[in-house]
C-alpha cells in the first residue's frame, strides 16, 4: 500500500499568518503591556518585592565580608555571632521577599494570559466565516493554547528573572567597583564577550522559535484530523499509513527544534566559558593581592561573591533572552489574530423590525461568489419572494446554491450585488444578533457540543427552564430516548455527540431549534438522517412548529416537498423554476429528474 501524503506539510502555511521571522524581536512584546496595565497595583507590589530581594541579595556580600574579616580573621566569637545573626536576618528577609515576588509575578502571568485568551476567543467567534476557510482550526487552536502558555511562562517567570537579574547585575557591578576597582576592570573587560554572541544569536533563535511553534501547530492539526475521523481511518485500514504520515510531521518539528536547541546550547556554553574564565582570572589576580597584603581576605570573598552574582545574572539574562525571542514570535501570532479586520460589519444603529404580523422575505437580484472562488458565482441574480407563514422547499442538484442561500439569509456573507429584505428592510440594516435571532437552523450535519443533553438543547435558548427544554425534546420526539440514557438529560454526549446515533443527533438539533422559537425556520435536510418511524413523528412535530412561521427547507425527500406551499428549483446558482409538486412534475425536466434520482426512495 502506498503511503499517503501528509494532509498538512510544514511548508503549507496559512494565508493570513504573519512572517514573524521579519519581526522586530522583543519589541513585539510591547503591545502585551496593554493587558498588564489594568493590574498596575500588582505590578508595583511585585517590583517592590523584586527590588527588596535584589537589595538583600547584594547585601549578603557584605555579610560574607563581615563574617570573614570580623569573625574568622579576627578570631572573635562575639563578632562571629553578630555577623552570623546578621546573615540569618538577611536570609529571612530574602525568603519573605522571594515569596511575594514569586506569587505576585506568577499571579500576574496567569491573570494576563487568561485575559489574553478571552480576548482572542472573543475575536475568533466574531470573525468572518471566510477566515476559517483560509486558516486551519489547528493553527488557531495552537495560538489560543500553546502561544498563550508560552507568554504565561514569560510574564510569570522569565520576565521576573530578567528584571531580577538586571537589578542584580547593575547592583553587583556597582558593588564590584566599590569593593575593588582593579578587579572590577577585569570583570568588565569580559562583559562584551558575553553580550556579543547573545545578541548575534538572538535573531536566528527567534526565527527558529517561530518555525518551531508553526511545526507544533501542524502536528496538532494533523492529529486532530486523525482523531476526529478515526472511524474512517480504521474503516479504510489506514492506521499504519496515518502513523507514518504523522511521524513525518513529528520529525519535521524535531528537526526545527533541534536547530533551535543547538543555537541556544551554543549561546549558553559560550556564556559559561567566558564568565568562569573571567572569575578564574579575577581569583588569580585577587589572590595575588591578598598574598601581597593589598586587600583583605574578606574583601576578596565579597568581591568573588559579587562577581559570581554578576556572572549568574548575565547567564540568566542570556537564557531568558532566548525565551523572550520565542515569546516575541508567540506574541506576534496572537496580536495578528487580534488585529484582523472583519469584512462583515454589524449595523451600529439598526432599524426596528416589526414582526408582530409575521415575517416575509424578498430576495432581489442576489449575486454572490465565495472569496476563495471569486470567478465562480454561487448565486446568480436570484429573485425570490417568501410570504409570511409560507413553507418553501428548495431543491436542486449538488452545487446549485441551496446551502449558499441559507448562508446569505443568515448574513455569513454579503452579496456582490442585490439585496435580501425582511419585511422590506435590508438585512444589512439590522444587527447580526437581531437578524440571526430571528432564525432557527437545523443543519444537514447536526452540531453537538461536548456537554450533556440539557446544555445541547438549551443552546437554542440559554434562559429556558428545564421543563421548557423537556417540552422541546418531546415535540422533537427525543424525550423518550433521552430518558433512556444512563443519566437522562444530564448524560454527557462526548465530542460531536459521538455516543448518539445519527437520528438521535438530528432530533436533539431539532429540539434546539424548537426551543429557540424562531420566526424563520431554516431546515437543511433536517430529516434525512432519520429512520421512517422517527421521520413520521418528527415531520408531525415540524408541521405543527411551522404553523405561522416562515420556513425554508432544503429538501431531499418527497414527503418534505409535498408539504411545501412552494417549491424552488435551483441549478448553477439560479432559480430556474418554482411552483407546487404537481405542476413542476409535469412541466420541469430538472425537477422530474430530481424526483427520479433523489426522491425515488420515497
């Protein structure tokens, strides 16, 4: 068996993604400050704790000098006791300050990332549907989870380490000069040897970090596809082939990660070599000065302490700098999502729609093509009038424009020309919430959430009581099988309602639409997944529900067509005919063929 190509390769990037390799590096993190700003008090408290711990840490050097010169060298037990107690007091203060610094910074990281995730999801759910055609769900999910987790680590840990190390570095350098000028110059001479490779490697590490994040997103997307379609994979015995294809994605991610790790490891190794070489030289020169009597042993010990603190600070900054480069890529990916401008805008000052006397729909010269296929008209000068309370069945071959018509009615897209009027008001003059609130949709493939039955039905009306939910289920003839589930209405349905049959899923979707009690019903092949007995009962419920409501049905069954007041025949994006069943079966060749092919099972 030949091995199928991977569905997504690491070179297949989404069209709307930014190239973070050309980013401005750590400057990309600046917009994140807007999410930190509401918590200024916590930031100030964290900075105070940070300054206190840095100051106490630096004070320990003088404590070491005091212990050696006043205790060991002077051979004075009282002075040694005093020096030791001073050290213990400083250590206690350091521990208390570290607790508050760690808690406050970690709290800030978690809080900011929670706000960022909420902002990203609030942006995503209102995006134009075209965005989801051009970008993979796995990539979007990766930004919402992996990228935000990386930023949480940076804000809550790495950023704190960078600030602490910067303060320690600055204070340590000052104390080095205060303690001994000659030895300080030796240390300073080695600093450029650490900083130069750190900045030289920075841009490369940032590019590799961005590529690594993209590769991880590819892995998540591919794994999600396999898991979501596991029955198809197993039915076609493609388990081994999918494992091999997935292994290619994993190995591609490993190659990118390996290059990133190599550069980071090399940077750390250079920093360690230079830093400890400087300490060795400094110890040799300082030891010679102690032997010559130019400085005391305590002064050398204090200087070594400060030199080690400076070295550790520089090493930490070098390490954190690499992490900040990774975070810069993650920040850009998230901010790019937040900066997307939707082509679809809800009316700000929407017109008042009077629905007391019902709903009528007028479609005038409606033409539309999908952004991904601009040269192919999905709807071509469609003219249609649907009167109040009328039940209209839409029929036609695949690709005729039936589902597109439903999407236009809900204003998932705006037409290139023409208009849709509800009660003589252009739907573009209504807010999206107002427009879509009028409609109840039962899609061809029922959408169920990973929750219990009650939640899935109540999705149609979140304010509905338990009794109203159960009444809707009874009207959809779903109550009986729901009660037979292990936990009744509290039964967890699994992802995509995997624990239910196709007909059961369909009836829960119908119950959801019934609970919403909409003015306009959109039924996209709503009964196609039901067995004959279930369809009989659901049809009876739908007929009762459709009374006094404007209803459109994408019909695939003769029983559905016969109940319609008007039948619309579509082909190639056009309305080619309309009428009742008897007139169309006699006069329309396309309708005759559809009846023979699509409705023959009835």
